[in-house]
């Protein structure tokens, strides 16, 4: 056999009807063929003989055709079928010294060499190549990096990974924007002088208008203040955000206090203080309601109140309003603790004790307001919890020196709010 065909590959375009595809180069067996399906989107699939396609050759060695597909619709338009002769590159003919000379065997051996050369030439022909005049010899690709383009290195003697495609697109966009900006700048420069002149005129007009409106002059420290009409409508004035909040009755962030009077505090069922009492003042004077706490035995009282929706769920502070029950003065030691119960949960254990000591006056009934002490509730405190607060007189403490009952007139509970509304 001679090998007169110079190709080893044939490409067929799909047309939604053809199912037989020829190849005009010789093969020695059906297994010499490799058939690849290329979809319209460029994806490639290596087909399998007998399950995807069948080979038809009148006689080996020789050319022929393949039938594809064996079932289903024909090759669609936009798809391609590539038929290649791809031989295993080996040599399996064993010639014996002084053996018989078989021309067909030798010719078949030479034919196979030519076919392999055609196969290699086809593969090399589809590779990137340097021109004949290039001084470069071997050229290697760098290790792949996703998304990056190939470029020549600084020495122009090899390839390297360059920027990502997105970076190139962004650079191109910036270059186009810069070119547009340069054009715009050229036009804007002429208008800048006119704009400056107009701005100066507008500033002068604004100053005149401000003077006509009697606007207050802006001083150092006025940043963030707001303008309002005076109550007597005689002009305008600047007000700070806190003043504006006070003007409109808005809730501000920070510490907010709630008074809990003695009437809202109950003696504890066990070890509780005395019942609610008053100081017996005549109707012409206000009565002082209080809960009496014994000087010898620790006694408790308790109150319950909801926490604000805007509470920051941190420690809150408590100040004690109290008065001496007897003359002589002395100090009273108060201990507070709390627990925060969430919706659907049982009351948790009490949090840690928080104590304070405050000195009472020498006259019965004289009001004293203690310093505030921070109290951290037990449980997992959260806004809109039900807060249980217990107060007790630590009568046995060495710091407690008031000889009579200590009168608890109320508690001032201070929460820190994290937002300006409970809506």
C-alpha cells in the first residue's frame, strides 16, 4: 500500500440531517480512529466506538466513513464531528537476520511510519510556533494560574503569568475614563473661571440674604446645631441636638431613671421588712410613706418592673431614697440584687450582690439619696424582660451603725438606652 493522502484528520459540520461522515485517509483498523464531538458552546466529548458511532471500511487498510449517532437526532447545526487517525507510537515488526523478505511487511512498516509522521505534523501544526527568524530555542509555559493571561517577560525570552482579565478590563475602563476626563477637563477649565466668579457673586448675595434674615452668626462649637425660629418670632437661633430633643420631648440615648416609690415595693414573704407605713403627718403636710427595716435582723423587700425596649441589656444602676427611723444618725448598709426573666422562661437565680453604704442624718424622717450602685441581673438580660429587684438591709454588717429602723422611701432605677424610641 502507498500513503498518498497528506492528512490524518477530517472535520464535519452538523446540519441537523447528516448521519454518515467520511474520512479520506487510510486506517489499518477501526481502532486507529478517534472521534470527538464538539458542541455549539465549544465543549468537547470523546466518543466511544460501537456505543456512540460505528466504523465502515470496505477493506483494511483503507478509508471509509462513520455512522453517528447510532440512535437519537442527527448532528445539529453548530456542532462539529472531528475524525482523527491516531496510532500508537510503537514498532512491533521483528525482522530476522537473513530471513525472508516480504515486501508487504516492509511497505506496511514504512506506511505506518508515514502515518505517524502525518499524525505528529497535524498536532505540531496546531501549536503556537515562533517564526524561523526567532533566536529563541526552547520555550516553556509557566504553571497555570486561574484567570491570568500569558505575556512575554521583561527579558522577552520567555512567557510569564500576567494580570487577570478583570484587571485588564478595569485598566482599559480607567484609561477610557481618563481620556474622557482629559477632554472634559479641557472644557471645564474654561468654565471654571466663570463658575468662580458666579460663586463669589452668590456668596456675596448669600451674606446679604443672611443679614436681611437676621440669621445668627456661626461660631466655633456650632457644628451639628440646628436652626429654629425663636419663641417670640423675633428671629432665628441655633439649638444643639440635645436642646432640640428637649424642645420636642424626644427620648435621647444614654441614662434614663425610673422612680419606684415604697408603695410599689413589697416585703419579701420570708425574712421580709415591716409593712408599708407613713409618718403620721397632719393633712396639711405631705405624708412620707416608707418600709421599715430592722436594725438587728437582715430584712428584705422586692419589686418587679419591665425593662425598657430600648435598654442596652447591660448593668443598670440603683440609688436608695431612705430616712432615719430614730435620732442619732449613723450609716445604713444596703445590698441589692436582681434577676431578669425573659418571655416564656421561669425566673432565673439572683445575680451578684451589689452593696452601698450611706450615712443618714440625725433627725427622724430626713430624706437621704444615696450614690448609685451598678447591679448586674442574673439570667440572660434582654430588653423587655421582667426585672425582679431585691433590696435588703445588711444589719449585721459592721458598716451599718444606725440604731433604729431604716425607712426605705423608694429606689431610683437608672437604665442605659441604646436607641431613642421604645416603639
